[in-house]
């Protein structure tokens, strides 16, 4: 019962996030998710407490919202940047070379770091996190949801092959295939 209530509160908190403050993407559109947020069942269990966004080393990273630099420096041998937002949330970026210093005010969209090597992904990526106090949230909840679009039928004769339904109508079933296009900020 407690798990159900906590899950419900988490979902409600995430759906309220986008309206709380204007945000921009940490990287240019479209975002390509290399690994999705996978919260652990308990605070000390294994899980993925953020999302990994594919990006080349040297990519400029932007503050997703106005705030203050909470931490800018190494953590466990990797460069980490953490921004405290005015609504009590905190975003984290790693591995990075911060371009800002602790205590500095930043504006939404300001370039605050550069992506470096040393991620836990097979290819270069940004690990982007979001916290509310000590609770990790899905950082993609900050961004506007992508607009669903019907895909054109790839067959020249227009005939739909396979089962009729979401997949046959050109809709992607289930989770997005890695892209998070959404409207441009």
C-alpha cells in the first residue's frame, strides 16, 4: 500500500513539474535518450537515477532553468554540475567541465558546461538528473511532452501490412524509440 501511495505521489509530482517553471533542453533538439530513467524500488537499491542523453564530447550544455550553481567540480573523479532551481528542485549534469562557479546565478538556456569523456555509456552521453530534496525524479518530466504524430505509410501502394492497430496505423507502440523531439523552447 505504501509503495502504491509513493508511486502515485511521484507521478502527480512529475505531472506538476512542467507548469512550475519555464525550462529549456540541456542539449539541442531532438534529444536522443541512450538510457531511460529507471528508479530503484528503495533508496539504496540499484537503478538509474537520471537519463542518459547521447551527445558528442565537447557539446555545450545549457541550464534547463534559472537558478544558482549548487556544485561545480569533481565527484568520484568525474566533473559534475548541480543547479539549485527556485522551486526547490536540483538538476545535475555529468561528466562535464563546468563553465560556472558555485554560488553563481544562471539563467535558463545559459551555457553552463561542456560535455567531457568518462560517462558510463558505451558512447559519449550526458547523465542528466533531477532531485527534489533527496528523492530522484525523471528529468524528462521537466520538458514539454512531444506531440504525437502519425507516420506516413512507407509502402508505395499505401497497403497496410501486418496487424491493424497502433503499429499498422503508423503509431509507435510503447516507449519512444530514443528520440524526444518536443516543441523547441
